[in-house]
C-alpha cells in the first residue's frame, strides 16, 4: 500500500503454538530480504468462537497491511481449518499438507485430536524432564558433592562464564538430561590435573571453550576492571583450560559463535543419543 | 516383515535438527495407533560425504525393517535433498513443500543457507535470552532482594513445589523473559496478605496452583513422612494460597495436568506477548 506497510504473520494452533512458531521461523529465516514482518502468535484456538475471532484478525490484518497475511498453522480440527481458509491469506498448513501422506504410509487413521502436549504433564518422560531440571539446578557451578555425579548424564566443564549453565539447563529442559557443570579454576591449572571428583567421572565430561576477547567482554559486564575480567587473564585461563582438557582427553567445543541449541545438538551426538546410525 | 518389525523415523537437518524433530513429533502424535517407531536424529548434514552416509543409513533401515522409513527433513541444500530422494522412503520435506509458495508470496528469493541458528549466538535476541536465564537463576525461589524485581517481566508465585522453577526457566530459555519466582509460605497465609516486596509488583504476579494429591506426591518424594508433605497440610496451603491470590487479584493457573510449555503459552497470552490481535 505504502512504503511503511508491513506484512502480518500469524502462528495459529489449537495447542501452545510452539510447533507453528518453530516451523514458521525456520521457513522465514530463508527469506532475510523479506523485510520486517509483524508477528502474531495465536495459541489455544480450540472453539468455533475463537476460530471466528481469529478469522476476523486475519481479515483486519489483510485490510490494514494492504498485502495478504501469511498463516502458519498446526490446527487439526477440520472445521476450524475450513473456517480460516475462507480468508484471503497464504496458508502454510503443516497438518493439511502432511497428514495425508503419513496416513497412507502408516496405514492407520489420524486422531485429529488437538494439542500435542495433551496431558503430557502426567507422562513418564515429562516427569523425567522435571527431575532433570531439578538435578541440573542442584548441580550448577560445582555446587554438588562428588558422589552425586554418579547420576549425571553429562558434566560440562570450562572456565567461569564459558556458557556451561545455560547449556546445562537447555539439555535438561529440552532433552531431559541430568547435566551437571563444574568450573575449571586457577587451582586446577596449577595442579595441572582435574579435581579428584571430576577425574573419576572423566568419561562424562564435555568441555566448553570460548575466545578470550568474548570471555573478557562477558566478564567485564559482571566485574568491570577486575583482574578476573582482563583480556590477559582470560587468555591465560582459556589456554590453560584447553591444555588441561587435551591432556585428560576431554572433548571440547568452542561456544563463541555457537548457540546453546547447537552446542546441545553436538553433545547429544557425542552421547550417541543423536544420530543412531551416523555415530562415528 | 514380521510382527517384531519396527519402522524407522529419521529427523534430518543441516542444522541442529530441532525444527525437524518438533515438526515430526507433532505430526506423529496424530497417529497414536502407529505403534513403536525407532527414531534417529541426524543433525549437521552439511557436506556431500555426510549426505552419502545418511543415504546409506536410510537404505539400511529400509532393508532391516522391511517397511519404508519416514524422513522428516529441513535440509535446504538442493544437492543434498536430491541425493536423499534417491532412497526408498516417505519424505516429509518442510522446505521443499513450503519454500515455493512463500517465495511467490514474498516476492524475494530464498537464501538456501543452511542452519537456522547460523551465528545466532552473536545476535541481540540471543544475548537477551542468556541474560534472562542469568536473571531467572538469580531470582529463583525468592532468593532476590525486593528492588531487583523492577527488572522482572513476570513473577511466578505459588506454594513450594507447584512448578514455579521449571516454568520460570522455560520462559527464560524459550522466550527470553526475566522470570522471577517467589514461594508463598505459611507466614504469608497467616498475615493474609502478600509480602511487601511482592505487593508493590502485584501487576507482574502470576500464580500457579496444583491439586493437593499431586502436591503431596511430589513433596513425599523429597521429604517422606513430613508434615510438609502430608495431604492435610498440602490441602491447607493450597486453599490458603488460592484465597490469597483471589483476594489480591493475582491471576492463576492449575499446573496439575498442564506442562511447562502450556503454562508458558498461557503466561505469554496474559502478558499480551502472544495473540496480539486476540487479546481479550
């Protein structure tokens, strides 16, 4: 309509909308040139009234923007889907597109039941994830006692602020892993070996490294002007940590340009929980 | 082939595989009758060698299972896609299916660049998520000082073990919200009002409740036989907490059959970060 016009993107679901959003963001990431898009997350569309309201919102966006909205949908109820398809929008419809081929292949009918997380809260795997979160919190930053590491699925090691804590939490929340983490400190470097309790769990260790520049920047935000945050000290600690990990055969990964999602996927591969057939 | 034969499902990606897995699980959840499926996550397929290895794994699964594997793919490289499509499998191909219509609609070409999380680690929104995780950890279980709550996006309240901590962490990791949480304790119930520091942030509060039976079960696992874990005490605390929240106009949600994903989506709606157009 005019140069300020912005297109609207809807993520619509009868559940949480997490799948619709993940799907939509992955696809839209392929179009960095598309310009700014206004985003509307619309979860829990589980009644005809809400479907009606949703249709109206799509119609309003169409009128205001002057361009068709894009709708990413994981709706399963055929009536709701039909109601929305009356509107002038591009529908990227996960279930409509793929349920048919899957039904043919699997030879069983789909349930058409809404909500991927339907009472998942009572399932065994959900409870295991909650337990993993509790374990991970209790074993953050070396707070644990040695013997407890028996229960750990993985123990992240690295210098302070190398990304251990957020990665541990992501592993627990997303994959239900009991992920302890343990900081490597100057004392360890002087001794030139891992602390005793880590040494006995050496096969569970996974190291995170980071560039000295990035580490100094992160530490400066916490303790500006300190020796701890100085580039020189960061260089020294990272170098000593890498040598220690190499000496003890601890696999490690650089977190400088790597998100917690990517680090976690690498760790899952390392644990052979990913890539059953492609394990090295 | 025989009754013990199991079908294999692949989640294949040139990135972390998280989108492929989310997509696949949502779709497969529609087929509860499909029986057990062997799952193989195959992230980081970003070279022709890896594509070759991947093709071989699909071929082997086909031979062993006696039924075609199902492949959920978010591969973007056309050569890799072409290589895999030579195998005998059902391909549920997110990008192949949807990139075309999006390209037409948006009027710009897709980048075909692999990896949704490509150096996301350096982006502003990623750093905000990391900050939110740090904030949330520092403000878990009322550890914070009052004034700090100024920075909170949301403050979860509820009795001990009602699900505040895992929900806070999910909100931080998934949505970058600074989510403090604060336990309601018997002292608060006797006083019949919120502690002072919460009262002044009343508009940020969101309550979690839970059934007394479930709460007693969770607490028994931690402190078996205690008054704290007794059904009678759980009933009393939950009743008092609900009355307190109603009196202070704190919105609340029952977490008994609700996953942290669902609770979080409700909270996002409450904060109007979800459902821009459907806010009540």
